[in-house]
C-alpha cells in the first residue's frame, strides 16, 4: 500500500485506540499499524524511531497518555515523561518522516471557572499535574512540529477499559443508592465518535493544523450523566446529588469544562452528535456483548 495511506496509532489498547481499531475496517483504503504500550512505549526513543522506520507512516495518531489523574499528583515525573516529553519526541520524529501528527489532549488544560464553553484560544490554566503535563505536551508539539492537529476532548467513555459509564453500570447493579457530584459540568465524549472524527479528518484530504475541541453536544453534570445511565439500564438505584466538597480527590477537577466544538465541525464538516443518543448507543453495545 502507498506510504500516503499508512496510519501509525499509539496507545492502541486504550479506549480511543480500540475504537480506531474497530473502525479501521470501514477505511479499507488505509493501512493501519497499531502499537500498544507493550510493543511501543512512546517515551522510548529507540522504539519510536524503529517503528517509524518500519512503517513509514503518512499519519501518526497519538492515543497514548498518562491518564491516572489523581496518581499524577504524586507521580509527576512519570506523567510529564509520557504527556509532555514523549509527545515532543513524537512530534519531532513525525517532522523527520514527513508524517502528519494528530495528538489528543484534554479539557483539564483549563481552570474550570468559565460559565460558557471554552473556545480553542481561551486562556489555559491547568489546576492539576495531569492538566499541566497535557498542556506542556500541547506546547511542545506545537513548537516541535510545523503543522500538528491537537484535539482536546472531555469525559471520554466507551465499551473498552475503565470509564464512568461502565463503573456506574456495575455499581448500579450492586448498590441501592449512589452519591454523584452535581456541581461539575462538562460534555461527555463517546470514544467511537472521536475515533470517527479523527479518521474523517485524515480521509478528507483537508489538513489544517491547530488546536481543536471535540465532544458530543450538550452540557451536563456528572449527576445528570449518572441519572441518564440509570434510566437507560432501567435500574432501581437511587442517585443522590452531592457537592464536590463531599467527594474530595487528590487532583482538583474543573467545575466547568465544556468546550466550544464549532471549529472542528466547520473546518472538517464533522457532524457533532448529542450526548444522550450516543450514551444510549454505547449502552446498547455493552448490553449486546455482556
């Protein structure tokens, strides 16, 4: 297959990586090479260079990240290594090979004090080590690569890995009531939809580097999210709204992290989908495989 049709995907065992794997069959014109942490650690320069030498990719989608938000508070160097330094190395190697680079970032780069969706050029001010390392990764990528695409996303869930939706579904079968934070607002993202958007960008032939925001449409609280999950699985579990102060965590969570997604939709003709419809689709899939 021609070099311009090869796509190298890092972090292939994560939620987004697995969704790209599932979708890859729908893009038969492209040749995908999926690398997990076991066979390509993105902070290992020799492994990265060897992978690029063998694959000679036209595109690199970096789905690998240090995502343990609370653990990062005490494991700062490891988080920085993966989320910042390794991203810079990937950006540089992409430049050396003429590979177009897509990197995934997060809503945690913002302070969480907004009252309307953050635009892509809104001031950044991360409040956690995780957010700070992800922001540093963005900055290093932009500095080291002339034209990367960086996509910030939020509240990611899927049928794969650990996430809020799967945790709630499990707990609602085990418990009569649950307490869920009701004063943090944002927008959920079904990883399948993000994967589809990324592959649409690649296959559009329309490359425009820069920072973009992607999530499903609608702004809700974690409590709203939990109630919707409960109703969709027809659980009798009682969901109680609680303030963040009743559920302390090592890393500070943004009180408001909804993002303005109009730029990615307008630039690449991507149809954004309502969060509730997509949650229903994910739960249907989970039920079909359980």
